[in-house]
C-alpha cells in the first residue's frame, strides 16, 4: 500500500507539472465528409521509431522481441529488404507521407518544414471521404514541421497528460509514473490511450489512422519486466539513460556493457510490441481488424558501433536505413508471404492507396508493391535512394540488392560496396573507372538528374522560425540541435 501511495503522489505532482500542455487537433485541407462505405477497408499505418528488422523475431532474430508483430506477419506479407529514405525521423516521415525522396520533398533538416504544396497520404484519404487521424509521440512530427497535412485530428502524445482520463490512477502510476520521471521518452501508453479513445468515437466511419510509437528510440529504459528480459544477470553500471551524452558509451566500451545496451534496446522493442498487441486486440474486439489494412514499418534503424558510431543520423549504412515492413489485409494479401525483392519507404503510400482502390498521388516517385505482395511479380529493378542532409552531412546512397554506391557530396568522396560479398559493408571500393564501378556511377548520375527534375516541380520551404520554442527545447534536450 505504501508503494502505491507513493506512486499516486508522483502522479499528482506530474499532473501539476504538465497542466496546461496543449494537444494539437489540426484540421487540414481536402477533408471531405462522406457516408461510410462498408466495402472500403480502413487503414492503420504504424511507424515504430528506430526499429531494426534484424532485431525482430519474424526477421530471424534469436530473441523473442516481437510476438505480436510475428503473428501479424504470419497473417500478412513481410518485406525482407525494405529501405528507408534516410537515417532519421523528420525526412523519413516526409518521404513516407509524400512518396518522394528527401531531396525532392525538401524537409531535410531542423530548419525545414514540408511545404503545403505537397500532397500527403492523409490528404489523399481525406479527399476520398476517410476520417483521418494521427497520433505522434516524437518532436519531429510536430505540426510545425508540416507533417499534419491532411489529418482532421492530429494529437500530440509527447506528454502523458492524456492518460489521466483513460486509465485508473493507481494502474497508470504503477506502470508509468516513476518511470516517466527518469525516462521522458515513454509514450506507448499515451499513444495507445489516445488512439483507443478516438477509435471508440470513429469506429463506424471509414478511417485512415497513423500511429507513431517512439519508445525504441534512445534512451533505452524499458519498464519492468522488459528492462531485465534479455539480460537478467547484468551487474554493471550502464543503464541506457542519458544515452546520447553518457561518455562511457563509446566505440571502445567493454563488450559486456554494449551487450547490455543492446538487451535494453531489445526490451524497448518487446515493450512496444506489447502495445502493438493491445492495438490489434482492440481492432479485433470491435470487429474491425479483418476490414482494416494494417501496415507496420519504421523510419530508420540504429547503430551500435558497427561503423564507429552510436544512434543514427550519422551514416547511410544498412543498420540505419534498413527497416521492417509488414502489411496485413486478408481480403487481398496472402497470409505468411515474404517478399525478397528490395522495396522502399516511398512505396508504402502508393501500396496503401491501391489496396483501397484509390488513385495514386500525382508526381510521386514510389511504386505500389501490390504485385510483389501477391506474387504476380518477384523482382523489382527500382533503385532505393537514401539521403542525409543534416548536421553538416551531405550524403546520398543508391542501393540495389547487390550493390550500393555512396556519395559524400560535400567531401568529394564516392565509394561502392558489393553487398553480396560484403553484407557488413566493411570494404568500400573506390575504382569508379572500371566495371562495375563505372556502371554504378552512370546509374547514380541518372538518378541524381531525376531527383533534380522532380524537385523543380515543387515549392520552397519555411525556415525554423515557424517552429515553436517548446519544440526546439525538446529537440535540444534530445541532442538534435546545437551539434
């Protein structure tokens, strides 16, 4: 009883501290009312931040980190080689929503926002009469960055104020109160509660809903039992808290401590997978699951010093640009199918629109994956483009299943990698005068010209003065500004 009383007191203090924080409800253009069409499926797009596919059981990982995602994959289609447009959150979501690479949509750094001239996936669904809602839990999805376009309801879940009304205080405190004070990134329960509340009011409408689950992002401080689930015997001092700034966490740290950090990251994945299970359970209880296209993906991966760095937004190696993609829709997609062909994050929006029967957005560079998902096609010749224009880095990579060419645009440095012989990307080859280097270079130059042509069709972007001070402070606390 004493413990619960203490936790309840923590909740009271927390409520006082967070009172007055705003929740965003943004009505965007193109939202048209329409009678519900039961023949049309709903769409639920979930982006789990910082999620490496090679840390998921359904992708072959030895730890059981993802039982609910595994079940979803067994009932749907898993894409084995899915490539993000970048290695960090803001441009990755802009690419996901617009079906355009980063240098085309232009939302590439913290002083940029997605211009209103771009048509987003939410706007396409809103124009077709869908109820549109987004729930975000990371600062880079704030409306100031332009990603709320098309959402009639766009809710900020980066604080935990909304949970008080939806979860009994004692239960909320037991699972979230103390943990929240030491780990400000804990947002899974907030997103879940907000979505559940919205769904109860909108279950009878056709809906397109986007959920952003932030928790696998550092800090790595999952709640019990997930904090010890994969490394119960660790007795060292590394906790995963203050991850970015802890100087002990570096490329030369003891292997045992690094193993523990990875176990904590895996615990975050398992904790997030638990909430994925709750979301899917609620859809099933409401009789909506089989008539809802469920797509699970991520914005980027994470590096654990494979190439000398931690976190992400440093490089374009596979550990930070390979992400999962699983889509379930029993009416059109075969259960338990796996697509080996390389696919891209810019392909997600066209795929969801085709599954619903809506036309593709105009002037996009992505392509629907439906033929690959249904087995009508088995190969794709589409090149994956990943870019990084942030914190002084200017990089572009083109990737096929066999080869990868990277251009450090501001360093006059180019190299390519044979992914078949060197999947760990240890041997950077520099001879671009002979085959296969010259062939890759020619293709890279053609892709770069195509990017310039597409970019010329779109407007310029606002500067950072449009971003509220509270969001800038959040970004600074995460180490994203001032570097």
